[in-house]
């Protein structure tokens, strides 16, 4: 087998689907709780006992519709949600037996809908109103789906070539194959939603234009690139952006450049884990995650940590990069400094403090930055929205920004921290923002 | 979307899912909650002279880790005065005029008693009446319920009395605690009933406590037989419905009852001649909300087949149900094992070897070093046992072996022999 084929195998979905018999057994194990804690633990409030009951009665169409009704990106979420912290973590069977495999059952039902090309929803009767959505990620798609069902003419502006946002470009294929996200996009397009791809608001379309031409605008632009480390040597060949690295594996033939190389990842969040496992699967000989705090402070999920370890990723705590070393214009090594934990910061996490004189050098071929993402500050300001450090301020419950016509959802309003910025949260925001827009436009007096 | 509304002997209902007369329909509060959840109709818990109940009334039968495969009860009819029930029924009907409200009735064997109660309940605007000739416990000891349902003459007499005054359709609910339910169904029909409903519960003792040596449930150290229902009784109920549906001497619509837990069960009853179904145990196990998937699943089932109305499937399989003597002796199916999904549990082999016709061999496969399960089709009698015990759905398929012989039933064969002909199988 040639190497690219070998690598492609590494990028096939890792977690196998439930077998039909497994799904039926598992569905029948669900207690069908009343006022079930799993529903409350789901940010989009999927009626989980109900969709599982429908699997048990052979009503897979109804099951998929129940899931997608509450969560327009429910097929992706079946794969990427940290279920042990959400629905499965809340399952009452945790204390008596083992929790129901809710994520996998959700995948079973949505896979059925994908395979059977089921049309789950239809668009509402046109109400003559127009809404523009900036960004076709989970929040934007979710809002578009809801608004289309309510009869709005919806146009989504998407900077990239394809819609789906993070689900299409930013989550590794072996966790979330691109076709799943694209199916969700098709479901939204089938309702008459126009998605203008390769169209960046602020460059190709002016914000003022949207404000003039549409009754409401939803800003769901997500986040940008990984920020600078602000250390010498950062611009050398071999210093990569984690988001861009993952995106390349989802849009181009798999590169063989990392074969046998030494890779370090700076940061220990969700994207760092994706970048690390991705590098390993691209054939890197050694992959290390470098983090300036300790295992307790990492913002990745426990299952991600376990997954990375099983993929052979190594972790090095309490170190921070200080300089990228060069040879022939590309990365040769990385100078690190040891850290210790000091007083807690404003979020309560202990602040890492440099230990003077503890610098040392490691040999590396690639340095992958995964220390968060920049915010779309200029876009936010172009709309004239109030924000705090690039986090758009919205009214609680309605997602309305300081601009009366503009709403915001998804990553543009997330304030950081451990439990937010999940796909499922973005989907929920989009859905709720759509209903708030509907409420507001419906209540608006018709012009005389 | 398919039309789920039904018409049972003139009784209209928005969908075929009714709650059966039982604890779930004991009060206006409950029935109104049920209608809000989506139930198309409800048969109010049986009205009559208020009774006194015992405590410790229900028991469940668990099987293989699943709860409530069967269920029994020794609760009697309503324990509230008739006026209280009528007031709540009236409120319920006013709040839900389009939903179907049926009054279940049980009084002593007196013409005046039947006349009086029928007039009272019809005065508040019920959509129909259901005469409870089925309850097997307690009331039967007082000459009512199944004590009536076991005597064709009593059934006919009481139905006649009711029909003398009734303005709304009369459904007769029958007991299964009888040798052949068609005989009581026929007398109900002869008495003028507009429809029959079946089955009521089956006499049962749910269990015995191994430590205390007491019946389950017991009341202060003594137990009495209760009425058995739930998923386990479905095949018994389905047979009785089908037998009555194909009996021309019965000839009136049927409301199907007995172990119906989901939309699939409902479709089976409808295909076998029920115009609607009544549910109790599944609601008692999970709450009224189960009706959502019943409606959704039935709608999707009809839509996916392009069937416009649920009434279009009522009775569509009745003509396929017959007597053994009409079955084709020349039809042959054999078991075929799909090795690609076989998990080699060998349960088909041992079931066949020990308890059927010894035709599934365990054959070592030299090429793989594994064992294969192979059916000797020439010895297979097509009993289905292996496919029943096989844990992996679809792995053992019963395949038809085309016959070059014309179809021949036992009855045809005996007739041919009697006529002096020869008859080869």
C-alpha cells in the first residue's frame, strides 16, 4: 500500500457505528425517564428518551426528525459532543448500571436519515421578510434552518468555499467526516436558504449593505486564526496554525511532510488535541503537547486527553516556548522555559510563572500553535457593535446586540472558559436567536 | 400526512388511540391530561355502584431484564359516586369536544338499573357506551363483569336492555376467560350491539413469594386472581380480534385491546380487523406521552406507503387468517443461515438437535479452522425454531422452496379421498 493510502486509513472515522442489534438492545435499555435529566443536560434540549423510544419502535424517520428538530446539526453533534459531560453524564443509569450510549444512538438515527435521503422538514409559507446571516457554521446554519421553517427568505454569507464552518473544516475527519456536516448543510439549503460561499462580509459585501437590504442580520462569523505567540522565530517555515493544519487534512490530499518528523503543539485545548492526533496520523514520529500549566488546568475534555494518549501523543507540563530555533530558514528546535503555578487569575486558574534561568532546548521539525483563536474584531466594529475584547455583547435570551437590527450567536459571543464554545452551544444560540428575530419582526408594526 | 381519524360504528375519533377503561381514566384530571398528550379517545373507568377497593392492587411480570412484560390488577370499578364522575366527564367533554369520550358501564342484572345509568351518562353527552362484561375479579363474584361475559344469554339480555334506551353507539367489552369468544361476540351482535371490544383481562396469579410463601400481590396474607394484561397477552388478544373479524355471524366493528404498546402493535390489530385500539398497560408503565410516537410512527408508516387514511388498512389482513384445514400442505420453507452475520452461538443447532428435527450440522471448515452451521435442507421441516432462537435478526432466513405440486389443503385432501379419488402430497 502506498503511503497516502496508508495515511488516508488513519483519517477514517475512528468510533464505529452501532450495529443494528446493538442499537436495538441499547434503545430498549433506555428507561424513557419522565422529565429526563439527559434532556436538561443537552444545550439544545433534544427529547432524548423520545428519539430513543422511536429507535426501539422502528420509527427511525421520527427519531431523526426529533433529533434534528431540536438541533439542526444533530448528526455532527452525535459525533463531537462531549456526551459524558452532557446527556450521558446526566443519565440516571450512571448510578444503577451504565449510562445509555446516547451519542451513538443519535448517530444511528441520523445515519439512517443520511443513508435514506430522508427529507425531514419543509420550509414555511413565505412571510416576505428577509434575514441575512453572516457565517454558515453551526450557529448560522441552525438559525437559517429555523428562520426558513418560519417563512423567512434567508441568505447566508460564508467566506469559505463550503458551508458548515468548524464542522466542515475544523474538526478532524477521524472524529467528524466532512460529508456529515455537508449533509446538514444540504438539509438547510433544501428549505430554500441561499448560502453565498466565497463571500466574506466586510470585504466582498459591506455590512451597511446587509443592514439596508435585510430586516435583520445575524452575526455568526465564528473565530479567526490562531494568534501570535510573540516569540522570535515565529515566522519560520515549519511554524503552523493548528486550525489551518486540520483544515488542510479536510480539503487537500494528505501531506507526507510530517512523516517521521518531530512535532510540538503549543496549547492543550480541544484544537490542540485535534492538531496533535492529526500530526500523529500524518506520520509524525513524535508528537508532544507543550502546556504552561498542568494536567488539571487543560481545557480539553477527558475523552480527548485519553484519545490523544492512545494515539501516542506525549504531554509535557509546565513549559512555555520562548524562541524558535532556525536552520536554513526553517524550524530546527524550540527553546522552552520551565514554569510553576502561582496565584489564581481572574478565571480562578493558577497563573503560570516563569522559573528564571530554566531555559532548555528541544529538537523539533514543526511547531503547531493551538493557543486559541483571534476574534473578528474589524467585522464586529464594522457593524458598530458593542463588545468586550472582541466578545460581542448581547441581550440575555434574545441575542440582540447593541444594534437594534443585529443579533449575534456562536463563537462571536462566547466568553471563554471550559464548558462553552461547543458546537451544540452554537447550535442552540442560533436556534434561539432565530426565534428572537422572529418574535421581534412579527411584533414589528407593518409600515403604513 | 395521512388522515388518522376513525369511525367506529358511528363514533368519530381524531385518531385510533384510545385509553382503555382502567386506572388511567379514573378522573377528569387524568383524561384531560391524556387528551392534551394526544390520545384520540378515552373509555372512562367503569361506572356503577361505587365500590370499596383493597390496597396492594397491581403486580408486574418482568422477563429477561425488561420490566412489565405482563401486568395484573385486582382493582374494581370506580370508587366515586356517579354524580362526581358525571360532573368530571361533562367538564372533560366540554373542554375537549372533538375527542372521543366513552362511558364504561357495569350494573346488576336489572333492566331498570341499565336504563337508569344509560340515560344519566348520555345526558352529559358521551360519544358512546361500553358495557363491561369482562372484568374477571371481584365484580364477577357479584354476578357482574366477566360473570356476564361468560354467559351468552346474559350478554344478549343486557345488551337488549341497553339498546332499548341508548341513543349513542353501544360497544360490548368481552372477557377472554371463555372457551370460544366468537360465541359471546355473536350474542352481543344479536342483542343489537354496535361494536365489540376485546380483550378484557385474563385470570392470573402473578407469582408466589419464595420467602414468605404468599401470592403476589397479597392483601394481608391472602391473594385472589387478578386480571392479566400487558405485552404478554397481545397474541391472545390479536387472535380473538381476528377470529371475530372473520366471523360473519359477529359482523360488527371491533375495538382492539390487549398488550398494545406502540404503533406497530396498533397496525397489527388494525390489519386484523380492529377499527381502533385501546391501551392501558403501556400508559401505566410510561405515562400518557407514549401516544406521541404512536401517532408519529403510524403517520410515517402510512405516509411511506402512500396510504391516505388509517381506515384504509382496517381489516386488510383478515382474509389471510383462516382455519388450519385450509392451509396449503404443499407449501415448503427451509432455514437458510447467512454465514456473514452468524456469530456462531450454536443456539440454532442445539434447538434443532434436541427439540426439533436434527437438521443443522456443525461442520468444521478446514480452510478457516472455524466451524460453520449448515442446514440439511432436505431434512428441514421449516418449523422456524432456529430463526426464532437466533439472536441476530435476519441471520436465519426462512426461504420458500418452490413446489411443482398444486396447493392442497387438508380439507381438500380429505374431500378428494372421500370422493374416492387419490391424493398425493
